[in-house]
C-alpha cells in the first residue's frame, strides 16, 4: 500500500478524496513536526514514533577503503505496539 492507496481507503470513510488527502497529509505533517521538536508520538494500538540520537562513528569508504568519520545525527525510530505485534502473529497462522 502506498500513500495514494491510503488516501483512497480514508476517502471511503470521510467522503471525498480531497478531504481524505487533507487528513492524511495533516497526520503526516503533525508527526513530522512533533519529531522535529524531539517529541514522541504514540498511537495506541499502532506504535510510537520517536527521535533517537545516532552517535558519531568511524566508517569506511566502500570505493577506496579509506576510513571516514560519520557525524552524529538524529534519526526517526518507530516501535511497534504490542497490539499490532499480536495482530500480525494472529494473521500469520
């Protein structure tokens, strides 16, 4: 499923595709803005979005084999909720 498919599914509930696109875009934008502010977003039954700090480390340039320094940076992380994890286990049987 891609974003367009998600919008089509939401449109079945909210009425129009335009309203569905606005709702999906708003949800994604809200999550992104919260993560930019280093806030955590928890959606019960789905999971938690949060920001994690990845420490600086030494890596290798695959082309030359030269050692390079990879700078520290913030990365988004997603942790699946127990409800969703259990739903996936039920589905795999």
